[in-house]
């Protein structure tokens, strides 16, 4: 298997695990703030120390964009990574939605649980509205990607601890953002859950709003790259 194919497969698997495990916890705990936040962070830690050596464990188009803009990968690699992340994320969301839906239909065949709104980390507007959601996602993604760019910098000397630092940062980001937007900071995850909600629940709200959870994280990643290049790159 060639190197690029290995990286693509690793990103697909990593994003699958992230969405399946973390969104599964969100569904199993009724969207518990602490449990869901920890699930996302711990999954990142697990994947960082497993597939990280293969692909770098981006498992997020926003992270890949940050790497592209800081010249850590080329445009072709970026495209392959993003496609792999979207495929893996959707597979994870489809499986977790399907398993929980089947469980409710089996245990409550005639009850209200058949119509249970299986959100599993769907993103959406809050009282903040569109502007508030965009600002929240941009800032949170910027923080997340900026940390990643720093701790994975070879000059930083933090490579062995990078997975833990990144996982804790993602946990923090979710603790802040879940009650505001549901926390995306990852377009692949948002696309996956929005499509699965449409397929399994017939709900279109998340899909109608998913554009902002694509645009805002990518904008946040671009801002993080600018900050990194401005503050952390030495003049030649």
C-alpha cells in the first residue's frame, strides 16, 4: 500500500472513530456537557497516538487547512485528506445513528421513543443567532488549530505530549461551545451528523444550517494559520 493511500485510510478511520465514539456518547448521555466534551477530547488522544504516526491525525478539514496554509502539506494532499475525513465521518455517524435508532425501535416499538430526536451532536443556532454562531465557531476553531500548529512544530519539542495537549484543548473547546452552537470546529463531523439526521430522522434543520459549520471552522483555521505565521515564524 502506498504512503498516500495509507494516510487517506488512516484519516478515514480516525474520523470514523471520532464521530462514532464521541457522538455516540452524546446520544447515550442525552448530550451531557462534561461527558460529551471528554469523549471528543479522549478520542483525539487515542487517535493521535495510534494513527498519528501514519497521517498526523488531522481527522478534521479545519486542521488540514491550517496545515495547508502553513505549508505542511500540498493542495493534493489536502484534497485527499478532506475527502477521507468526510467519508469516515459519515460512516461513523450513519452507524451510530442506525444502532441507536434500531435499539429504540426494538425496545419501544409502539412508544414515543420511536420518534426520539437522535441529535448526536447536531450543530445549530442558539439565542446568539447566525452572527453569534459564526463568531463562536471561528474563535473556538482558531484556538484549537493554533494550539495544534504550535505543539506539532518540531522546534517546540512537545511532539510526545502533543496528543494529550490537543485532546485537552478539544475538551475545553467543547465545554465552552456545546451550549452555544453544539460545537463543531470540524466540518466533517457536522456534515456527517447533518446528513445522518436527514436520513434517519427526516429532519432538515441541521442540514440547512451546516454551511456555517463549514465556513466558520475553515475561517477559524485560516486565522490560526495567520497568527501562527505572524507570531511563531522566525524572519529569514
